[in-house]
C-alpha cells in the first residue's frame, strides 16, 4: 500500500551563525531519513509473516532455499472409501501394466470422490471418465495413472499441468513431485479446483486461471509437463519451458477426431523428439491452441 505523508512547512528566521547554518540542512535530512526508516521497517517486517506458500501466492521453487510443504492427508476423505481405491488400482491400473510404485501409491491415496460432482460421487472409482461441468471431464483413472507414470516423477521435480479440470490429476502428481503448477482456462473450474486442493491440504499445488497455451514461465523451466486436452501440435511456449531431458506428455491430433498420446523430450541442443504411446480421446485444448488449428 502506498503511503503519502503531507508535511507542513513553516518558515523560520535563521539567527544562527554561518557554521551552525551550514549544519542545519544535513541534520534535517538525517532526521527525515530516520523517520522514513522507522515508518518502513514495521511494514517490511509485517510482510515477512506472509511468506508461507499457498495457492494464491505461488513460490519460485527453483530457488533452493524455498521449502514447499508436502500434502498433509489430514482431511477425513483420505480415510474414506479406501477399499474402493485399492480395488480400482488393482483391477484398472496395475492389471493393465502400470508398475511405477510412486504412481500406484498416489492413486491409492488421493480421494477421487472429492474431485467429482456431488451427484457422481457414488461412481467416482468406476473405470470411466466423468463430466465435471462446462464441457470438461475428469479422466479415466487408468489414463491418469498411465500419463503420470510416463512423466517419471521424483520428489525433486517441479511439474506444469495444462488443464486443471477438477484438480485430480494435479493432486496425483503432487503426491510425488515437489510442486505442481496447474492452469485452467475455465474460471469456474479453476476456482473450484483451488478450493478442493486447499481443503484437502495440497499446499504444494498452485492453481492459475488462464490460457495454458502460454504455460507459466515465471516458475519454469519444468522437469515435467502434462497436458490434459488435445491439440494438433505442441504449443511452442511449453517446449520452451521444458527443462532439457524433461518430459512432456499430451494427446496430439484432431480435437474432434483420432488422437495419440505422445511423450516429448528436448535435449541440451534443443532437439525435440517424440514417441507415440497409445490412441486416446480427450476434450480439445481451447484458447490460443484451438485458434491455431
């Protein structure tokens, strides 16, 4: 907050000697500077009390000194429907070939029923995508697990997600990664995802309302980028924000036709390579990406 102090000035007749007069203006400047220091110091000290990370004030986690809290798991929902989650992982995920222990543990932990609409919670752990409103969906559990496994996350990684949706995939990634930055173009979904993630204690997930085409360069480069909507090409800003030897996983193809899940890498010499994984069907990436189709 800017502060403006109006000072009245009174004219004084100078009856001092020449030497005293020469000291008067430096002395006044020193006193004025001292007053400013006293006024500014409490404001600066007070600001330091707000340094703890939350979804509204992302941290630059690429600074080594920054400590990002791990998910707390204190919310009662983590103890709810645990048998359903274990059965979901066994029958839908590991039986289909997902082997990464971090991904399996995350899928067993995150309460998926908290990320779907109230009327859909009874089928939250079924083997299917589900609508979350505004023409968007929460992906099938197997697809979330498969994409997460292909990112090859470790506890030091910083992840960028394009398409937060309800926040479920971000929560799964946050169980392993150091921090997840996620962008959602639908304002209502961004707000809802942020509220859910905060309620569940995911303090290492940061949500932004915006067009994912441009990424989130302030907190890059990223070890991994996951895009949960289809486009006919990889947006150039995302490639620029991917660390060398990092991985970008996204569906490529017609927004309304056949798509292929691919993993893209970029090396130190800026050479880009992609590898096809499997056919998929995702909602289209909107905003700038759709305009350029």
